[in-house]
């Protein structure tokens, strides 16, 4: 009986591995791309990993800090995913009851202006860093600094506001793909997308609370936080930069009137409810592969990763899920290493 159970377990594991997209094992599979969940501090230092998956601006910060090792950016998930705009990564959600007010339309216009401000020659990195730092919790520092936040890095963060009416189909398509590599995120009701924002009522209520996780999403509101937004509505908002780990709790608490959050989390937590509406995307992919091997990774040679181990930040969130679906689309098996 014991031998039978052992044989059945082995057969089940082999069947899971054969399916290529659901295996989770303790061993490195030479016939698959091996994925290991890591923390940001392990990028470039985890000796089990041949490659690392990281988001900008942290990716460049890590490369700069480890120049002597030869660590560099060797691939872009945006390019591997395909399409002109990459994939929708962070989105803006607004409490449904606020969409009737003109102050919200002003804010969204400000997001579009802010993307241009970030890349303007007259906008200094120190101004951006100071703006984000001033809105972080005490005793914390932003994921970037004036020494590594140059215009190329900002461009890599892919900050650009796209209204829901223009990105709704892309979000639905992306979520269908995400659900193909992970259960539990679901889809959004059609009404979740605020495709007609033209509120004309004046707002005279309490100061609106805006939250964004540190990193590229925080860059999306740096224009406002720096006081560069010259709008009559500017005084109506208060800004908070938080850890990505705190986004779900912030939404569930109802403290955020406006929140920037990962698209999959927005759909999972809010997509079937009426409490918030998705008004648009603010970042369109900012994930990169890092390695000490200088060979560039593109769709044509993605199979180079087979048999190698890729350390993935947030393996169960947008970074890891996006990488999994890219591997799946390219017909490559992946093996998630158990921790």
C-alpha cells in the first residue's frame, strides 16, 4: 500500500510537471524555466539564481550598486509581452461617489500632465525624490535616489496615464491571461470601468486622500506632491506613499479616496463591487530581467532560460504572474521552486 501511494504521488507530480505551467517543486528542472520567489534585497546576491526579475527604478539602483559584479539589465518584460504599450500594470481607482465632481476630472488631467513633467529637462531628479520622500512614512526612504533616477530610468518606469475608455480591453485581455496562470483573481464587471468621466459638480467636502505604493506608481503622483501642479483643485488633495504590502489593507479600510494599485489586485478586490471605479492605467510595464550574463534576452532566444533559475520579486503578484504568462505564451514550461 505504501509503495502504491508513493507511486501515485510520483505519477501525479510527473503529470503536473508535464503540464508545464503548474509544477511547484523543490528541485531545479533542467527542462523548464525555474522560478524562485525572492525579496528585493536578494536581487544580485542570491547564488541560486542565474537571472533576476525586478521593477524599475529598483532594477537600475541595484545594477548601479553592483557594478563590480557585472550585473546588468538584459531583458524587458514589456518587449517580451509584445504590443505597442506593453501590459497594464498599475491602475487608478476612485471612490464611485466622487466621480460626479469636477475635481476628479482635474486630478486625472493632472496625472497626464505629471507624466510629461517627469521627463522634462527642467525637472530635476532631486525634486522628484524629495517629493516622494516627504510623503513616505517616517524613518523610511524611497526606492530611488537622485543618483540613480535619471531620465532613462524614469522612461523605463513607463508612467503614462491612459483613461479607462482606452485601456479597458487591454486590462480585460491581460486579466484573462493572468487567470490562465493563477486562480483567484477573476474578472471585473463592465461597470467597474469609469469610461465616461465628466463630473461637473463643485466639490466642497473633506480633503481627498490619495495613496500610491512606493516605486514607479509613486512617480505617477510626484508632480502633485512636488507642488508643480498649478490647478485650482490642487489644495483639495493629501498624498500618501505606502509600501506595496499595505495597498490591500488601505483599500479595505476605505481610507483611500483615490488609490494607485496593481491591476490584478484592483480586479480581485474591487472588480465585482460598486465602491470604487477604475479610471485608467498609470504605468504600463516596468519589469526587467537582470543577470551577470550580458546576453540580451528577447522572444527569439527566451528558451535560453530553460534549465536556469530566475529569482522573482512578488512571484504571486503582477511581476511573477506576468513572467509566467509570457513563458506560457512562448510555449516554455516553468517550474516554481517551493520555498
